[in-house]
């Protein structure tokens, strides 16, 4: 049987030890997990198409836009005969975007809506000199063949939102997934990117459907 060891501590010393122990407990309570801290804000990111593009044929707001009763912007675009569509942009977008039309090795037609403010980034990780990062897309609408889209869905660009299909063509919305702006520009860009995710795709319709 293990032998128990008795410790004899004088009453005066016991009181001192208890007081020290209470003091340590109070200090731990002030600096431990119970203390609330201001959370560090996380960067807001948004999905974007990264399919390589040829140089755009235009880089300005399209002339063929009108306003509805809510002063929202109606944007019309014709891919080819019988394949004209329109989308509706919120009135708050007015003056805050440019439009580029292009195509690439995957998409037959690409209409990209870019943020009106240029983005400048550090030339390198060791330099403070700023260089242009090019026009930053808010979203794009792409036209692909049905077969191409079936392949795309299995890869990294498969997050495109299918808007409609017609004559073996698929019309896709690619919202942005990155927000590299800072400060107020990041807030402004983020609001437009949220619209691209939540609202604009729902307004897509072919011109001859009505």
C-alpha cells in the first residue's frame, strides 16, 4: 500500500498561499478566453470567369440601352440572327461600368461588364510602384455550344450559371469571385458583384420571347 505523506502548513502561511492563488486566478480571468476581442474583418471575394479572352472589340458602355419605369438599364445584345437577348441592370449601375465584347477558344461570344475604376497593384512583392492590372470584370455573359458546356461543367469553370439554351447554344452568366480593390472602391465594387450574383441573371430573356 502506498504510504500517504502528510504536509503540515502553518495557518499564517496557508492564508498567504491562498491569497496568492486567488490573485493568479483573477489575472488569468482578465487576459484569458473570456475577454471579448474585436474580430478581424475577412476579405470579401466573388466568383469570376478566368477563361482567356481575345482583345475586346469595344470598351465603353453600349449605346443600345434604354430605361424602364424604374429607371433601371435595359441592355440589349445580339450574338447572331435569332439570338438576341436583353438583361436589366439596376439604376445604381449607371456610370459605374464599361462593356467589352470579345470571344475566346471556348466561348463563341463574350460580353463582359467591367468596373469603371481601374485597379492598380504593386509591381512586385518588393516594390511600392503601382501598375495597372487591367479592367476588372463584374460579370460576363458567354455563349457556348451545348457540347462545350458539358465539358466545362466538369472543370474549374463549371460554376457558370446557365441562363437559357437555344439551338444547341447555352447562354451563361459568370459572376466575379475576386475583389482586389481597397477601401471605398472595394465596397462599391462589392455591391455591383452582389447584384451580378443575385439579380441580373434573373432578368435575362430573349428578345423574341415577347
